[in-house]
């Protein structure tokens, strides 16, 4: 099943805090009136604040510029604003546009009655996950969700006019998620969702030590082997040391191009999926003119994380295992064979020729990488902030 999901992270963090506090105000673009209690945050991180009743906010304790802030408020479109390194103006004015629901396609039909009862469990599995960690996550305000189902196309769409508040008791985070769109096709199995997210660390001085240790262990487990971990190791040229093995994949139709032991699987239309020997992924990385790094590759890459095995929840659900990189189609094979390392596959979407990677694991455009197999299993239940620091 080809599954994709992305969260619109936009963050490049520094390890140093910005010494000068910047002030801003958030206004309605039409009325020019202040928007009280709007959220101001670096997407995908624990850096965030909110406006007061006059729409004023202060970026106290935020990292050194440059970075981008997201500004979200109920009833408005989320705005992205860049805090530059060279700007001399410490007063920021942000204008938000009211959401025009009449222009959104889903309003032509009424939401499904009892949508949460009918689709809530599946939504949680698709959005949060179905791992042991997911079982410790809870959406605190499910009533803000609206479900729309197209019976002809068998497509489920979910929207929320207010941010979802999610408590992840496996990792110790309270998550505010501004959901822009969620879509699941029951015909193709395709899944996509997008939005912006802010983390609040639940570890405080009053948190019991045993709870702190559990959360820190779970955070490390969630980070290890994740796509965020892979991008960090790729940026710093440490993929092998961090436990990743990268193999190019290619789909061909000419049998003459096939060599021994390369075929991963054969398709019904006469095409073959080939799996090549491991390579140093730095051959796919180039430094661009802005001293950033671009990541570009061919058809697909298989990413094996050798330091951890696949979780049983994933193997039981998919009924699939791999031996020496070869996919086994027997749905009971995983019961009889040794547990395998975590295997993921990535590809660039057709309209994307490269992604830009950053040292904290962020890559852009975030919708540019299609994540399949194990990384499609790791969802919000396994997501740590981009300013997460390992505690070994």
C-alpha cells in the first residue's frame, strides 16, 4: 500500500537563543482589528507563544534567526512569516485572512452524522497510529472534527475548524495540531494529511523521575530509525554510523537489464522491480549555493535501519516480511521467520526533482517525499519535535 503523509514543518533551528526579544501584533487583514489569543510558534517544535487580548506577542526564548513562525487562529488561514537574520525591525505586523468556507469543496455536502462513531477509530489509526505508543495517545477534543464521505469515490475527508489537542502519554508531549486536510481513499489505499503542529513538553520539575525516564526512553526509541533521524544522519554524512543502509531501487521492463539477485518482485504487466547493492547515500547529496544541501535520487530508495527490528503490530497488520531484502508475500510468513530490521522505501513525487535537507531533520518541500512501508507506520505517535535532543 502506497501511503503518504506530511506535516508542513518549516523550521531551521540554532542551538543559541536570540538575545533580543522581538515583538509583534496579529491583525485581521479586512478589519485591521487585533486577533486575541492567536498562536505563534515554530512549526514542529516546542517553541511557541500566544497573543494577548490586544493581539500582541513576544518572541522570548526563541532561537537565533533565521527561522519561520506560523501564526494560527480559529477561523483564519494560517500564515507563515520569516524572522530574518538581517532584519533591523524588531516590531512585526502579521495579517491573517479569514477562512472562506464557501470556497472549500467539502461544504457542498453535509458532514456525516455520528462521524466520530463511524470513522473515529480508523481516523486515529491513520492519523495517530496503531502502535503501543498510539494506544497511549488521546484526542482531547474529538468534537471539533467533521467527517465527509464520498460513497461513489469511496473517499473519506476530515476537517477541523479548531486545532486538535492531543496528549501523547507515551512520549510526554501535549500536541496542538492545526489540521488543514485529511484524506483517505478506500479504493487505492492512499492516505494524505497536512497541517501544522506545536509541541508542549510535559516534563516539568514536578514530573516523577520514573515518568521522566519512561518518556525519555520512549522518545529515543521513537527518534531512532525515523525519517527525521535519517535526514539528520544524511546531512552530517553519518548514515552508516547511525545504522542506516541505503539501496537504490528501479523499475524496468527490459529483462536484459536484470542481473543476478537484483529482482525484488515481478509485476503483472511485465515490469520488474530491481534492488541494487548498498551505496553511500552521499552520492545523492549536493551542497547548493546557499550552503544548504539538496537530496535527489532516482526511482526509489530502500532504507534499512539495522539497529532496531520491526514492531509486531506493524508485521501483524501488513502480513509481510523480508528476507535478504526480498519481499515475502505469504501473510503467515512473519510467524515462522526471524524478525527483520525496519525497512522503509522512499520516492520523490513526480513534480519534485529534489528536496532541501537541514541539520535537524527537516526537509522541504515536505510533501516531496513519499514514505512507504515502515515509515508510513510511524505517525503522530512516534513524532518528536525538531528541537528534540537525545538523552542517552
